[in-house]
C-alpha cells in the first residue's frame, strides 16, 4: 500500500529517483496488520534481530510455524523488553504487520499474554492494542501547494544550505541537520539533499522541496519543506509529514525549519597543521541528528545493483562487517585513541581502523578490506582522512552500493559547541554521478568507561532462509557478496 500511495503522490508533484528496497518493506506489507495466536516454539534472543517461532493451530486442526521478528537487543532494552519476556511454551496472541505474499511472517507490534497483559517491543506495557494506521504512508489526497517547475525564480535560492528542522523524529528527540544544494541546470533549478536528487518547486521567493528518507526502523517517508527565502536571505518555513505515522503508530508531528547559507561545503581549511586531541569515547550527538536519504544520483550500473538488491546480500544482516560507511553511522559508541604515527578509531568493540599519519603507503602484499586503508593529515584543526582499498559493500540496508574503486574523504573537527563532526563523502564514480554526503556528529561520553561487545549470531538469518526455502538462492547470489 505504501508504494501505491507514493505513486499517487508522485503523479501530483513530479518524479523522484527510483524507489528504494528496504529490509522491512521487502518482507512485510505496511498497513496490513493481523493477530495470530499460538505457542512459542523457539526463542532467538540475539542480534541482529530478536526472533520467535510460534506454532499456530488452524481451525481444521493443522498447525503452521510462524516466523516473528522484532528489533535489535539494544532497542528492545530501551522499551523494557527482556530475554525472558517471551519464553518457550508461552501461549500468546501476537499483533503485528503481516508478511508479504501470504508468507507466515509477522513483524511484532504487541503481545497479549494469557493473564491479559499487553506488551509492545517498541513501547513497553500497553493498555490496549495499537490502532491500525497509515504507517509510513501518505494520504492519496495530498497535492503539492506549488505547481511543478519554477516561476520567476528568486536567484538567492542558488547555493549551498544547512537546513535544521524539528520535523524529523529520532529515538532521543532533537533537531535534524541536512545539507541542501540548489543549482541551475539548463535554466531550471534542481535540488539535492546530501547530494541526492530531490524535487523542487519555486514560485518567486516561495519554494517546496520533497525529501525521501527512512527512519531507524526501516520505514520509508516522503516529507516536504514548504517555505520561502526571507528578506535576510535565510530559508524558513514548515516541514510537513502529510499525516504519516511512525513505527509506533504515532502520527508524525509537522515541524519548522530554517536554512542558512554555507560557503565551505566539502572544503578543508587551507591552514598549517594544528593537531588537536581527538581521544575519547563518543556517542551520536543528541541534538544533531541526520537522516538516511533513500535515493542518490546513480549511474546505470549503480541503479542496476539497487534494482537487483535483496536484504540477504547485506553482510550486516548476517553479522558480518557492515563496512566503513555503514559502521560510521551505527548507533554504537565510537572511541578514538592517538598513537605515535597513527590514530585508532574504533566503532563499538569490534570494528577498528588505523588512520596512518606518517605518509606510509599501502603494502604490495595487502588486500582490500571492509574498513579499507586510511591515511590522514591535519589542515588547521581539521583531520582530513582518505580511505581506499575498500571491499565492495553497501551504504545502508537500502542497497546503495560501494565499489572496489571507491574512496571516502572524511573531515573530523570540533565545532564551537564541542561536538565532533565526522563529515564523509563517498567518491565512487562507478556507481554515483554525485558523491553521497553523510553527516556524522558525535558528543563525548565521559560516563561510558567500558564499551561492551554487541554480540551477534547469524543463526536467525540462516534459520529464516531455511524455513522460507531460500538458502539455495543465497548461495547463488555469492557474486554480490565479494
């Protein structure tokens, strides 16, 4: 249903880039909810996702095994869901989003126990089952406020902008920061967010930009910046979610946004080296969120990879290394330590990078890897890191590819508020016609003295494939997992 409503919207506002393939939408049908009742046969309380298998007895006496999935253990812990919340032998009713094509799958949204208790993996204890909603969807009646195209364009729109909005929800709240580019191509304005194309409509000093984005729970949205450029040359207006609902069924609240012009985008300061101490443990900055852009400017090869992508191709789903780009965006602690000739950068307890600062070259006997080979140099107080020798990977669960010819450029620097920025550009002309820009902002976490390992077991991944009869398909797609 989500894709049908998106299509209706796009008819009214003009085309967006090709639609994305997401982990949730690949297996589950948003808007199609149901309730099943049965006995818990198996509990797999391990990352990357907790899974439960339920025996359901049909009215004719036959039984079926249903595959129930929910979030990772970190997210479950925040809502109070524990290892023993559901145990083998429990008789329960489970409400959730049903699998596509009548598959015996469900994404769990609430569990009702024999004593009447209702517990949600996302919201904890509930008084009643969640209402059905239009999760991640847009009302078919939505029509853009401005006509497609551009009329009497205010020339001040052109340039680079930092946009801050309160209209995109995150797990912890706070504002979301986006980079917007507006350029003139063949006499018409075109727009990009994070260097990915987005539709733009302009009428004088008024404008609208549509943003395709995903939440942390693999929900796809299309929202709109509706506003103007004011007398001070700043962007301002409303951020509209068109009545869509988030994963927890709560309607997304609309917000406000402001935009300030930026002239230094992608440029490192041309200053003598002035190294600063980056050492410490960091988490994602609570008031500086970024979003997951769904579509970028793809080459035909890159788009073909996305079109052919299946979630089973992504190493992160089976507990393998997610690669440099995805690791830098995961919600795990990041630790930085300085050594004599290199800087150690560690994501969680498992992914360790060495950023060599002495100009050494990649050894002739070396091989490509998921984290690549990183060298760094100081430009003023900004650490500029170049990484090559990357194994093919994906930027996210959308399937945006990273080729073996890709290079990343990162700028690490502190801002005036003490936040550490790790801006990243993915230069991969094999797959992208414009380099995707990934905004990373971190805050020190002095209270976190110990970083624990996030355990992950691929058993649930292979168990699910075996139950669906798709193991042979997984083996056949080995060329996509180089």
